[in-house]
C-alpha cells in the first residue's frame, strides 16, 4: 500500500509522487520497514526536482512493515480508537529535497483497519469521525466515504485527498472492495483531487 502527495508550488510534485509509486511497484517483495525506508531514501536522492510526501506499508501475514516521510500518515484503527503508526516521522524535508529522512514503522494488523491517507483527510477531518467510520463500516466504499468528510459547505475540498484501507478478511466473508482480496487482506482505495 502506498500514498504519495506531491508538494504544490514545486512545479514537479506530481512527478515526484509518481516516482514513489513506481519505486514501490518495483519492490513489492520487500518485507521490512528498513527496506522500505531505503527505497524512499533512494527516491529522495534520484528525484531531479519536485517534492512529495510518502507512506508505504506492506502487510505480510499479520505484520505491517512500512516507512514514511512528510505529513501523509498511517493509522491503525480499532474499537479502542486509533494508533498513529507514522507519529515519529519527519514532516520536512520531503522526498526530492535530497535531505529527507524516511522513518520506519511496524505493527500487527489483527482485527484493526489500516488507513494510509494524505493530509487532506488527516488535517481536515476529526480523528474521532475517521475512527468511527473506519470501524463501523464495510470496507467496500469506505475510502470514498472517508474522503468526503472534509468537504466544505460550498462543496469544495480544502486539499486533495487520497485514502487506502486494508483489513484482514473475515473467514467466510465475501469482498467487493475495489482491489479484491489477496492473501486474506481486503483493500479499498479512494482518491479525490
């Protein structure tokens, strides 16, 4: 799972975010936070302009391994609330600056929902409302419902939003999530620009 949010005003933020997605796609076999932090550090050095945030998380069995840079985040949400997996990350400098410091994280998925999201959701919707929806809703369509939380009365959004969710598939359940079911994990993705 990956979320990358190109920094506005740098002129090449979208290209920087796309470079993160390509780097992740080229390394799907990685199974440690250290390895993902190294991938992000390599992207930071390779970008020739443009900056981006990034959160990448791999689910291996019941384990979550990931790394992050910037103000996008990863939360593990269950009936007791949420735990911010990326709370120790460095918000600046971003990937593409040549000075970014990716920070790794690890956790167990268990019965929780894993949320990766850009600051467009995390900074403009309440943590309690995000958590409430994440534990009470079916996974299919949940990303789109979460992406609507920050919508203003005018109908506009205060920032662009990307949301990726995963949770362990319950035995005997069927999934209609947008990415299907792989290795016992269901996923849902939503992007609002």
